C-alpha cells in the first residue's frame, strides 16, 4: 500500500512535514542529502529520546563540524501512518534553526533523512506536495 504524506514548501524552499515522534508533534525537514534522520539535541527531553553511546562529530553542508550522538529507537508517525520504530541521531541544530529564523521561516525539530526515505522507497511529488512511501 502506498502511503502519501503531505508536505509544505517553506519560504526558503525547504520541504517540511508534520510528524509525531514518541507521541509528540514535530516538524521535520525532508532532506534527501542527509544520510541520517535527526532530532535537535536541544529537544531530546521533549521527545523522550535517550542518548546511546559517545558524542561524535557529524558533517553538515557548512565547514563546521556538528555535535551529534546516537539516540534510541523512537515511534514515528507521519500523517496518519505509523511507521513503527525508527532511530534518530541527536544533532546540534542551533545554527540550522538560526538560519531558518533569520530567513523568516519557522524552526524545525528534526530532519527526515535518506535512511528513512530509502528504506521506504520514497517518491517526492513536488507538484502535488506529497511524499509517497
């Protein structure tokens, strides 16, 4: 069965969708260039995510390294579809959200990365603003 999730295009032309992570509402950026799905490190208590292992440096689109740590498996719901357990990396997203706010776009809680998109054979339909999984 194909699951269709609606997304919005922000003023900065980013794709965002509404989700629930461990039962808590979240705004996730859909990012085919992100290797892993992430949740903002500052939001780990809000989403009840525990750290697993040591902190490591992750690479982003900029030259700076980002502080990251693996998080535990989380319940993920997109739209009306429950995708069960999905692992997120906890990532320092302060610079990402600062840039979005500067561009008058709302901040995000996390990123839906290519790990999820590839596993669910995602198709992005820009015309109809739907993510088909």
